[in-house]
C-alpha cells in the first residue's frame, strides 16, 4: 500500500460522511478527550496512567531546561539495566582479564544501546503504545506467544542475577551472618517494600531510582579514587579499538560485555516508560519535541551509567590484573579479612566475580572498600529488581492483553527466579552462585533478536510512525549494528555451551533448540522486511499466507468482547476471526494527529 493510498483510506475511515463533528461524535458515546485520543484510557495501566507528568509551556521556542526536567525520569529508570549486578560482574572480569583494553568495547556497546533505546522511546512517544502492545497488533498468535516467552525468560534471567547480587551484598555487609540462602529469601520481602513507594507518586519513585544510581556512582567512584588507575591508560583503552596480545578467553570477556550491557527487555521497558509524560500527539511539533528531550535525557543517563561501568573496569584493571590466588590470600591474612578463605592457596590467576571482587578490595585497599563495594552492589540489585518487575508487567499487558497487580507480578517473576537460585545458594558453594551469572548472560544474549528486530521493524514502518519513521540511513545503521551484536552473542553462547557442556544428549537438545531459534529469527526478519516496505517480497504466496504485513492502527480488531480493551490510541478486540472495521471502536490513528 502506498502512502497516498493509505492516506486516502485513513481519511475515509476518519470522516466517512465528510462531517467532522459527526465523525467525532460516533467514535465512542462515552469517550472523554485526552491528549492522545478520543477514546477512554485503559483502566489499571501499569505505569501511572492517571498521574502523567504535565509538560510546562514556555514563552520561548528553543531549548528549555524546564521541559527537560519534566521529561527527565524514564531514561534514568531505563539506564539501571546497564548497571545491574550482571553488568558489574562483566566489568570487573574484563578489567581483571585485559586491564583497560576492553573499555572501547564497553563504549561501543553503550552507544549501540543508545541507538536502540532511542528507537524504542520514539515508538512509545509517537504511537502511544509500547513495544509489547505493538507486537500484540503486528504478529500472529503463535509467534507473539513465543516472543512473550522469550522476553519473560530474559526478565527472569535478569531477576536471578539481581537476586544473586543482592544476596552476595548482604553476605558481605553482615560479615557472613546472613547466609546466602537467607539473602535470597530477603529479596522477596524487600522488593514488596520498595514497590510500596509507587503509592507516593511517580516523581518520588523516579527520585528514589536516581538516589540509587547516585549511591552506585559514589561507592564505585570512591573505589576508583582509592585504586587511582592510570588515566592515560583508561583513555587509551576507551578510544583505541584494539586488544593487543589478547587470547580467546579475553575475547569471550569482550563478548560478555556486549551481552550484559544490551538487555532485550529494556527496549520493552523504555518504550512504556515514556508514556508517563503528557504529549499531545495531535501536534507533530509536540511529538518532535518529546522525541528530542527524551533522547537528550537518555544520552545523559547512559553517559552516567557508562562512567560508573568505567569505574568498575578500571578499579580491577589496576588491582586484580594478573594477580594470583596466593598473592590475594596473603593480603587477606595480613589484614585479617574473614572472607579471605574464598581464595585457594595456589598460583592460579584469580577467577574474579562479584564476591571475590569485593573481598579482594577489602584485602588490598582496606576493609572499608569491601563494605562500600557491597553497598554499591546492593543498590544495583535493588534498583534492577524493581525495573525488572515493571518490564514484566508491561510484557504481560502487551503480549497477552492481561493486567496483573504488581504484587502478583512480583510473585510470578520472583518465584521462578528464586527457586533455582535458592537451591544453588543452599546446597552449593558461593562460587557456584557467582558462576551462574555467566550462564544467565548467555541465556539473555539469545533473547536480543526478539527485542531489536521488532523495534527496527515498527519504527521503520510508515503506517505506524508516519513522518517519524526511520530514514534509510537509520534503518541501515540500526540493522547492521543489531546484526553484528546478535552474531557476537550467538558466538558467545556457542562458545559457552561447548566449554561447559560435555554430555552429548545436552548438545543434541541444544542443536534442536538452535534450529527452532533460527526459524523464529527468520520469521522476524521476514516480517521486518515486509514491515519496512518490501512490497515485492510480501507478495510471495508463503509470506502472504503465514506472515502478516503491517497492520494499520486505525481500526479495531473486533471479536471476543471479553478481550476488548481501550488503549491510549485505539481500541483492540481480538479473537481468531477476521479483522473488521467498526466505526464505533475507531479513533483517530497515529497519522490523524500529525
């Protein structure tokens, strides 16, 4: 369908009688006008649907710090995923293994994350729908459910890392008085406690998240100041894209950085968080303004998260590079650190993780640095836990058109995350608990295509984004970068599997899963091509039969009324019957507002 054909069809749907007043009055008999639509907003939306932040009007037309402050919040909540315990462990391992030589990989991964976060935020701003809600409208039932399962796996994997980080932090802070298994159970209680904060309002919750980021900046910044790494080496590692004399193990650390930094469920989260601001989507200049300010905020938030990650890499690059277990153990004995027994008395190079890293800091720089490190890890775990809960709610609402209260969502996600983590904490050694992070990073790396490909597809679709769709350069850059990262992550997963799995039966099962995984990725790629505008490609019989093209957002999907739902831009009612246009459930589409 060409742009002109779509515009003609849209105009006919919007005003079939030629009378604008009649068209408005017949949209919904009980609708209340909002900033986005003439339909009533959805009830019980996750993220403060009834407490949206009003953007202040200013006398000048240029940049306004007042407006930037009003838009500030979602980007910092999003940036917490770049600071979770999995990222922190990946940082310290890269520093211990390669000193400063992988800082450029961290910088590149953060920039790629910014590119994708910008696209996900634009989707939420322009359409008023987050990524999961758009998937509900664009994909058939089976692939949509597979997408939901994959994103839930990513969320649960991330949640397990956050549970591990919090339990280790409590173990360090209590000087072993709180055993790991007890720390795992405590994370259930404290999550409910922190979720009560949302009762006090959106801005207060955002302020609390900013406080946790500040705690991480101060604690890890303190470690950076104590370690006093070579600033010249830090800058060289950041901007010199090479790794001299690096072996295969260092290469895997580099791949691990990319897999840990770019979280698939974070794209779903960010596209939903931007809906918390009141944006008049009937005015293209307001949408353009919101896109600009959200991008500026995301740049600032990711810059802060990048600096914090650099702190962690540099501290362990200076202190733990090429250190043997014997050397660190002797330092622990000299300072009478009770956790020093985690280092065996041998000449092997230290295999660093969050726990050993904290103990090393206490042995090398003094006991205060160990406790300060634990406070930073605790802040990272707690903040990531809460944003993971929100991401899970958004995914469930969007993919399944199902809304749960937060406490039910916490129980669902946290129960699945805690059971295996508790078993490892209770029956195994703390080293086994830390080693789980490598496996979880590999699992989450596999889910990346299920976030990046839909994001590129939807934001490149004229029928969805109108004049705000991606340009050819943006499409090419985002697609190429995503393809490179996905390829790197698949290599990381394969290397991890071949290294850690010895039984043939498991390798066979992994092979079967790999085939199914590639088929799903192929489906998403083909759908993306069709969505972007591959008209010739979409005319193929198999593709037209099994892969839906872009679904215009100006009609209701009518059928089972038990699934009926009015959302911020249009009403959706879905069953397995055909798509039917209904004037009584149709609002102005996204393009009617531009």
